[in-house]
């Protein structure tokens, strides 16, 4: 299997800072965001943002997708999806609500109980997913352009990494479709015992705004391969690319009702899906605070199982023996990739005291050189944040870092006067009890902390409610082995970061979630195990 390993790759969702913490951030100091930006603009050499490039794509799908047909919301309501480069409206999208979720669940239930999908030979399901992968490749540039326009991520990132990875994910799970089977189990006595791996049924899936297409693939691929039917709720900030992708999936031959797509808001459409009595399974990617609500709704309704991929505050540990130049580059990409809007971002950079000062100076220099601008322009490394709420939240965290006594080395404010651009920001002399070291910022803010030895950094790296990922940078195999076993995280990258593959499982310890996505482990989220026991009369053998 060809591996798609990129040292800057993917992963996700909403900031998991609590609403109360966010409110506290906005009230601290009493100053407004524009005055903060003016006061610390000397820490960046970046230029103002130029006029935005016209996106090379048209928006053709803005309705709900239910039972194989695009239709308006039952209420007739729509909501605007915005261009993060300007705050201007891209399109008005159908706003799904409880009635629409009910229609989608009914379509999915009928498609599962009566339709062809779970009864279809697995090889035929495989062929449909493979045709879908071919169509993704054919429409690569269109999908990437929609993703960039709606989300703000660099077009080169979307076109060269994320859309190809979506196609790879679909081929990976297409390959699994006809290899899912149970076992024959020996028993103590004259019985024939077999286990069946059955599709779980009607699946509700809620995806985030930071990697819309990739999270679509992580959710839809394994669920379809296992023979389930789906209601997918998109993030209200980024509904467009999933609608185009789902249209392509139907073009590939997906039967009506197997995949239904609802655009709308969490408190309405998301809540209706999470608490629905006829949904058999939920999968959610987003903030830890919202994940708790989803889990509670699932438990209070029909106790449906829930897979959760939630927030993180991942440590990236630069060891005493590290090549500082390479470590600076890797730590930079671990934090700033995707505008810092990654659940697994290396947002706590722990650096050994012997190399700390050199590391800080070189990290500052690299941040000042980072190319921030229109994501459609060639060479742009960092586009705008997703929306005004996230933009203001990040600036609030920057303000808290300054007020708590961290040293602002670079960035620290808004770039330009239009859109949601933030200068790449670096803090040194960060202490463990500061908000910027404790809470998920979900933005381009690097916090660099100093440590003394392995025992010190292990204790501090694990002193967090999160456990999604971690990074280790060292030339010593014993050091690497010590840290990889000691760090309480679902993924530990050694001398790399954000290296993803369709076969590598992803998920968290502690409050970073339940279960794993991708790889063979992702299949178990969408299967039930049934034991079938039959007596044997006069068996020739047992």
C-alpha cells in the first residue's frame, strides 16, 4: 500500500476552550482587539493583505441532500456561509432543523431496512467507493477551490494534500468492504459457534470546519464500507465541499437514502441528530465541551454508542541532543499548519534548557518570515482564521499571554484591516499555569516552555486533561523509547509531526475523545458483533 505521509498533514475541529474561559478572555484588560493589534504591530514584518483573488469555482449545491435529492429546508430558511478572507457572503445555504433531520433519518432507515446497500454484495459496494475516488480525482481542483474559499486554508494545501488524501481514504475503505467477516470460535462442547460482523445501522455523523473534506472521508468511508446508512451534519461555517462531494458519490452509484447531508447549526440540527431515537450510532469531531453535550444527548435518548474525536493541547518535546535548526522547522509546522486550527497542533513546545535561547531566537525569525495572505495565491503558507468568533478568541488568548507575563517574541495582532488574518505569534518564557499553556487556542500562537530533564518534561507534558497527540524530537533511541511509552497520548510522532495515513489510527486519551478513526480500528465503530451458537449432533471433531 502506497503511503501518503506528509510532514504537515491534517486533522481538525472547534477550539475546546470553554465558553466561560472565552468570555473571561474577552473581558480581561478591557482593551479592544484593534488597540491590541496597533500596540504590538512592531513584532511582525508582514505586509497588509492585498485585494482577494477571485476563486476559480462556482457554488452549485446549497440545498439539503435527503433521499438522493437536493431540497430546501422544510422551514424555507437559509443561512450565509462567509469568505474568511473578507467576511463577505459566498452563498446562502439551506438551514436544516428538526423536521429535516427527521426526514433524513427516515430516508436512512428505509435505505438500511429495505434498500439495497446493506444487502448489496460487498464487492459492489467496493466498486461504488472506487468510482467515487476516481471522481474525486477528476474534480480535485473544484473541490480544493471550494474548500479554500469556504475555509481559508491555502489552496495548494487543499489541492495537493487534502483532496488526494480524501481519494486515498476512499480507496482504502473500498478495499476493506469485501474483507469484513467474523470468526469460527471453538467451544467447550458439541456446538458450532460463529461470530458475525454486522453493520450497526443508521449512523449520525457531525463533522467540524477545520478539515471539512478529510473529516468527511474519515467518517463516511468506513461507515459505508461496513454497509451502514448515514445522516451527515456539516459545520455551519463550511457546508459547501461536502455537498459537492456527496453529489459525486451519488454519481458513482450510491443508492438514494444511503447518505443524507444536513447543513445547519449545532443547537438545532446537531441536537436533533444526537438525541434521535432512530439513530443507532453517533460519531462526532469537535470541541470537548460540545462532545460532552453530544454524549449526554446520546445517553438520554436511546443510549446510542458515540465515537468522539475532541480537543487537544499536544506537547512537542525538543530534546537536549536535537538539531536545533531542524527542530525549529518541525515545531513551526506542528503549530502553524492550517492556521493553527488543528486539534493535534503541537501547541506546547517544550525545549530543553541547554538549547532554549537559540531555539527561541530561530523560532521568532521563522515566524516573522511566514507568508500570510490570500490562500489562493501561490506561496501562501497561512490564510485567514475561519470566522470572527475564532479570530477574536485567538486575540483574546494573545492578550492573556501578554498580561500573564509571557514574552511576546513575534506577531501578536491582526494583519491587514479586512478578513480574519492573524500574524504568526510566538511567546517565550511561558509557564504551565498560563491560559496559553493550558487551553486549546486553535490558532497561530506558539508557546515555548523550558524544561530541565526527562522526568520534568514527562510530568508536565502529561499534566493536562487532553491526550490527543505528542511529538518527540531527539537523536537518541533510548530517549525516544522512554518518551513514547511515558506520554499519555493517542499518537506520538518521533522526529516528525502531523504524519497521517489512511491506515494509521487516530484518536485520544482522556478528554480528547473515545475510540479511534482510520485504519482497521475505524471499522469497529460501525460494526456490531453477533455470536451464533448451533448444537452439533455426533460431530466428527470439535
